[in-house]
C-alpha cells in the first residue's frame, strides 16, 4: 500500500505541474483515483474547448500515444472525450512512474553488486 501511495503522490505532483491541477490531501482515500480523474477531465474539457494547441502539447510532453489520443477523440461528446483523455493521461503517468521506480531499484541493486 505504501508503494501505491508513493505512486499516487508522484502522479499528483506530475499532473499538477503539467495541467495546473490542485494538489489533494486525500491520497489515502479509497476513491482518490476517481476524484483525480474527475478533476483532470474537467481541466482537459476546458482545454478542449479553449486551447487545443496547449492540450496537444501537454499530451505530447506526457507521451500519450497519438493513436490512443485519436481513438479517445472519436466521440461526438466533448465530456466523453475529456474523460477518455484523462484516463489515458493517468495510465501513462502511472506507467512512467513504475518504469522509473523499476530502473531506480535496478540501479541500486547493480551498485550493490560492484
């Protein structure tokens, strides 16, 4: 559970920087990811309506695959598109966090073998 809380804290920090989301103190709550997705979807919806360029720059910087973005945008409803993009952003950020943690622990293990 500590690993999950750590990942969530990193996720909130990264999303806060990328999408100007407010940091939440409720990381330990059961519905935290759902609340984060709602807050993120609201911000994505705002960007979809008002600043496409900035949204796509953010998605590029976060490294969400273009094919996934295109699929998420195939809906005719902006709210649904925003929800889909929010889910993709969260999934990608969690994937990057886990990859960094994996390589970090491998480096620590390799240093101990020297």
